[in-house]
C-alpha cells in the first residue's frame, strides 16, 4: 500500500526524485469555492468571494442556520457543483446538501474545512455587529432563556409519559393484530393455499431454500412505501387499468408478487370477476387485511406461496399483471416466475400487463461520484487508503443520473422483450452495440443501464420494431401508457445501474463523433441464483482506410439475408474487429 507523499509524523517533504527538501512549514493554500483562485489566508479567500462572486460566505451560513456539519456539507456541495462543470451556483437551500455524501471532502487538505469554526465565528460576529442588544433586549433575552428552560422540563416529562403510553398502545395493537390475522385467514385466503407442495416441504426440511432472504426482504412496510411512492411506476399501472375497464371487466386476473395488494385492488375496483393475488412474503398477511378493509374480499383471493408451488383455485386466467422488474431489469430473477405463471395459467388469447420491455445502454461521465466515492480513498486525513479501492468498481452501483451524464447521441437498445412470447433462455444473452459520442469524453467513467416499460391493450398488436423508447412510443401513440426508468425523465425507485470502469484500466478518451462499440452479456452466477453478472467488452471504432476496388469475381448467388423472424436489432456475435483502446470488465449485482 502506498503512503501519502507527506507522512503525518514528519515535517520533511520528499520531491519527485525522492530527495529530502528543506524543513519548514508548508505555505497554506486556500482554494476559492468557485475554483478561480488560491489565497494565502481564509480571510483573503472570503474577501475574494464577496468581491468577485457577491457571496458573503459567513453571512450565508448564518442566514441558512448552519451548524458545523452543515457548513461542511455546504462547502463540499458548492465544490462538487463547480467540479461537475457549472460556472455559477445559486445560493442553495439546506435541503440541497443534506445528503451525507457531502460530508466527504471534494478537495484533499481543504483549508476551508479546517476553518469551519472561524467561518461560524465570523457569521455570528456579523450578526451581533448588525443588531447589538439594548437594555430591554437583554431583559427580554433573559426572560426567554428562563421560559426555554421551563419548556425543556415540560418536554422531558411529556416524552417520558408518551414512552409509557406508546408501549401500552403497542401491546394492545399487537393483541388485536394477531386476532385480526387469524380471522382474515379464514375469510380471504384460498383453502389449503398455505400448505406447501411436496417439493417446497422437501426444501424446507433440507434447509436448501435459498430464496428465504429474498422473500424476507419484502416483509417490511418501508420497502412497499418506496415502491408505492414511485408515482412514475404506480401511476402507469393505475392509468392502464382505469383507462381500459372493458379489458378487465368480468375477467379472471392473476397478480404475481402482489405485495400490499394495490394492483389487485385496482383490478377488482374496475370490474374484474376474480383476482388471485399471490405472494410468498409475509406482506401477504397485510394485503389480505387491506382487501377486507376495502370491502373487496368477495373478489380478491389471497394465496401465500411461490407461484410455482401453490395450487390456484382456477385452471386458467385471462390477464396476468405483475410488477416484476428489478435493478438493471433482470436482478432478482422474478421474471422467471411470471413466465412460469404465463405458461401454466394464461388463456391462449390472454393479456400480459405490462406487455413489452426495452433495455438500454449508454456511456456516461460522472466526475462528482468518482471524486466523492472512488478518489476519496486516495488520501483520508493524510493517510493513503488505496486498499479500499480494490475491487471498488466490481459491483453495479444504483444511482440517479441525469441527461447531462449521458455522452452519446442515442443510447443503444440491447434487448426487447415481448412478455407474451419470451422464454427463459432469452434472459441469458450477449448483444453487440454501438453508440456515437455527442461530446468529447476525457475520460469515460462508465456505462449506464435502464429500461422502458410498455402497456399494449391487445396482444395481437406487437410493439413496432422501430419503437425502442417511451418517447418514440408516445409520438406514435399519444394516448398510450408507458414509462421509462432512464435519465431523461423523472427519477424512479429503480434509478439506473451504473457500471463504473475499473481504475486499473488506462483511461479511455475519445472525441465527439467517434463511435464506441462492443458487446454486453447478461448471465447468472448459478442457474438458480437471483444475482446478476454483467460483462462488457468495448473500444473505439477505427475509421476504415479506403481500400482498392476488388477485382471482379464470378457471379454467385447472393448470401441470404435475415428472414422475417430473425432478430437483427440485438443479435449476438463476436467483437467488431476494427477497434482500438479495447477494454473488458465484469460487474456483479448481488
């Protein structure tokens, strides 16, 4: 492990050739928050900020009511905005920099962060100088201090009383909940549905059911709160159901992975004859309560267990609805269960909701994240922690990106799924791609992956081959239902998968108009795993040099082109041969 150039217990500097420099204290360098100057003292930097940028930093901190850590976040927020390429920064509200990521220094050895107390002192002094206390003010202040002390005592007594009250209420509610669950199980659960199949019982006895942690993660209300508050997602399902009552009326609907039962209740409300809501997590107990509470237990039947193992009270269904998509689309492998349910229960002309998915890939630059979370480990309080950077880019990061991060003219569509016909084999794939750079990249930081979701009301009308994005879909069908999890629209709980390039690679730099090409693979580490492995190989396409015209050859039958059923938009194949600066990397989502 390499130590920092200057050891913390020594005042001897080492120059580039390794020779000892002269002893002495290093001159302080205070960098302007706006990156346009270096100053010998904090005060000179503050004066510059006021004169050049009209920012009175101590006054701003006082007006925003910032404490020590608030000022740290504020300084790092401004520096990160400037590093991200902004030339000006408006004075933010405290909510803009509340994230803990802004506690991490953007600038190594930032003198401003070492002088927070001085900034706060200047701000307080400024406030006192502007509003000195008069005699009556002093008296009022003492009265207020006395009143505050009384209120604090009252608050402590109230908190103590409330703690006892909360414990008593919790005990009563727990007793009521147990009784209600027992009652609901007899009302809203299909008889025998909780009995595991022979295969499931065998797994439980042998302890080999490796899905326990997966289903257990959906037992808690917080997870479902996040998904329900994702209005892009939930509104799309609601809009499709409520705008197509004729599709759901008097139909039998299967909700695979029903969670709180929200989609099942929407289908029942719009007129479905029967809705079967299946989930293998304990949240189904709460879903059954929700069903009864909303008076829908005559329509919705809750079935607990894996869809592959339970026995449904019907032989077939007219519609299968499911929100099965994971990070990078296929993480958690829930689509496997949806496909199994389709093949087993869906009527020949039944409908899958949603009906189509497209998966997208784009090159990105994200210098702010790299600085805050990768380069941060280069020097931490004057200590080198480069070991923390080992394998740091091996895992897929889930981040919210914006259009400004994307570096290509148009992202590559690497997969299109028709939920009515896709099979399990299609979920392990290798696809070629190419993208044209819209900007100079110096360097390329990584790749982003996201997906678009489409709701078509008629399975006989496929998604047009030239439609790959929600924007293209809506241009063709303005009143249609679809949503995107990409960086060009509102944030969703899926965000985007960020594949950061390993620092061991030599940085890849390319110019606007150049083409990046390669291939990407999706696979699982083991056949029954819910984890995901993504592999990529890419490089810069070399402009082909002009070649002499070939000599005429005897006429022969032209090679057969792709047939009407061939998928030419995402065909697997070998790497394009004319690439330079090739890179290859593997990422894990686990």
